[in-house]
């Protein structure tokens, strides 16, 4: 089983430089991370729509 710290580290490796993790939560099967965008003024703006990245707790794979 993958830990939340491992899931967060794996996600951070894949994020573009202007994306950041705004929130973290879990459900029974997934670690979930909400994303935001860092604009040109270094302000963090939440993404519009479903910006939740879900990582399977068993496999570590990102779910869509």
C-alpha cells in the first residue's frame, strides 16, 4: 500500500512548475489532491472544474 506522503511526492514530481497542491483528502481506495495554478503575479488560483488528482492506494497509479 502506498502512503499519503509517497503519493504526494509522486504527484509533485509530475506537476508542472506552475501547479501546486491546495488540498489533500482520502477515500477508501484513493489519496486525493486538489490543484491550483500559480499565475504571473505569484498568486495561487484554484483551477476551474474538477482539478482533483486521485492516486490509487494499492497501486500508486493516478486514476482519472
